[in-house]
C-alpha cells in the first residue's frame, strides 16, 4: 500500500499552490503531548497495532496486585482450550483456598464448585479463594501453577514480569510492568474472545452473596468492556482497562494511584486522549497474499507471502494518506517451504518515519520437487544468479 506522487502535464504550479494552501492546515495539525497522570506508571496502547500512544515508567517493575489474575486466567483459558479441564468440571475447595485473605468469592471448604463459577469469581469478584482453587485444580498446587504463569510470561515476551503466586498477594519477587500488562491484555482479548466477555459482566452472585464488578469505569464509559482492577497497600490502586469506539480499541494501564477514584479518572483521561487524536487502519488481512515470490526446487514455482495476523497501523487522525508500505523478500527462496515460515518483511511508514516491521510468511506449504525438477532448477538458479 503506497501513495506515489503523480503529476499531470496540465497541473500548473499556480493550481498546486492553491491546493497546498487548502490542505496545509490539515498537514500542519500537531498532536498534543500525552496528559500528565499522577501515578507511578501508565501506558496507552492501540490493541490492533500494538503501537504505544503514551507511557511513563512503563518498563519499570511494580507490584501488580490483583492484575496478576489476568495471567492466572490466561493459563486457565489455555487449559480449557487444550481440553485439560472443562467449564462443567467441579473443583473441590481446599482449606488453603478457602482461607485466602483479601477479596473473596466466599466458597466453602469441601464444597464442589464448577470451573465456570470459579472463573466468574476470578474475573468479576477478583476472588483470591477462587483463583487458588483453580490453580490447584490445573497444576496440583499454587506454586506449580505460578511456574506455568512464568513460562507463559516468557513465551509472550514479558521481560519485566515474575510470578510467585496466582492471586497477586505481595511478595518482593512478584512483579509486572505496565508494558507487560498491556501485552498480556492484548493476548487475552485476541486469543480468547469467548472468555474476554466475562470481564464486562456487571455483577456475579454466589453463595447468596452478589458482588459488583470492581471495574467501575464501565459505569462511566459504556465503550469500556474490561478488564481488571488491583489494590494492595504497597501497590496502590491499579487498573487495566480496554475500550472500543468505532474500529479502534485501546488498552490503558494505570499503576500506583493513591486514591481509588484516581485510577478511574486517570484511565478515562488516557482513553479519551487516544480516541481523540489517533485511529487504527487495517492494511492487510491475515492470510491475504501481499506479494508472490519465485520458489526454486519446489513442486510449485510461485509462493504467496502474507501476515499471520491482520496488519494494522495507528495514525494521527487525518493522516491515513501518509501511510505507505514496502516489502523485502529473500533473494533466493528454495523449497521446501513450510506454511508460516518467514521469507521477508513488510515495513510500514507514516511519512518518512518507519513505525513497524512485520514478517512476511509463506501462506501455504510447498514441498520439494522430484530429483529432475531440483536438478533443472539448480541449473536455472545458477544462471539466474549470474545475471541478477
């Protein structure tokens, strides 16, 4: 996707000056700096593109409190997806789970509670008891479950996160960064949309006790549909939130607010800033052929390349015409090619500034050809290399 300059022979300099004077105010529009938020750290991310729109201390390791439960839920969602556990399964509540301090779902020792109800207790009520009960069910113990959380953190590239427990109770070796929280939230929304809907449930009743969703930002802003609050005395008041307006979804992370209401106000301020001055644009669909390249010694001689996820770009409002893309492909692609194997890159620019690079991958498998085809292509490739 590019926007080359084309000049018609009858396009006069005088007419060009008129048009430039008309569009200059749009081009000259500047984006104001991000708002100043009185918290320890914050971040604003475009969900679709992953671009950061505002941040402060976003890589600093901080106590995440109950935002930890996002990672606990992520591991549980994977166990459900793999068939290791089912929503209909019933979990026997241990004494340890029942005795967890802090926020609770109020399960009883020895009772059998469905995975579905325990998940609601984690997501809506932020129950430490529900979290430990499911951690024990999935991994045998909370300590082993925390190891699974750390494995997933490494796989997702969360370089400033480490988990000691599943619920977020304070520990010197238990931490996350605002950036890692945003990346994790993006993974939850993208990989498990069927489970993400729980985060917008306004309240959940269990054991004749109905508790409201702790994310009160959803009451202030109907475009907010999640995701998680957290608080301890050391961590302060924390909130990761996500909102969708038109075709743009944003994720905000606020850590270390001194007052409860401030985390909601800070999150609202960040989201309003992002939606006011930026917008998402889809450039290519996942699986769509962006370029084709010659593949040598294969059962086919053309290989389509594309992206594994829809490719988006975040631009200041009104600057979509300044977006361009360029592709680079390996000079000599030789079979076999596996579907999803990277053979190049696509770079996205806004004006002269490069904003992202994404691998170009094979959209289908191309096995090797027979010995005669490989020999013939080897000869052709030799001469092709001489002249190209």
